């Protein structure tokens, strides 16, 4: 797992731990795994959107270029080889 994914995983884990600490009510149906997975996915999607949005901020924005380049930018952002 690359460093950015590890960082996002730690953030999601902390989020789930914080929710667990707040779950003092016995009637609360708490699921650490569900909270972790939901937050982890949310953080990854958020990063992907930010990568793609940054393409639109470049001078000379071309929608076709951005669509074809966005996937490559996301791979690079997360450190995956093409």
C-alpha cells in the first residue's frame, strides 16, 4: 500500500475510533468496520475529485484532455504505475 493510501486509512481508522468512543449508549448499533470502510471510501473519492478539479484550474483547460488525463493523474497521485 502506498503512503497516501496509508494516510487515508489512518484517518478513516481514527474517525471510526472516535465514533466508537462516542458510542456509550448500549442501544447504539455500532460497527467499526462499517464506519471505517465508509469513511475510507469517502476520503479516496474526495481525493480523486480534487485531482480532477485541479486539472480544470490549469490555464488552457480542455474538457476532452481533462477526461482522458484525469485517470492518469489519479494513478500518479496515489503512486500507481500505469
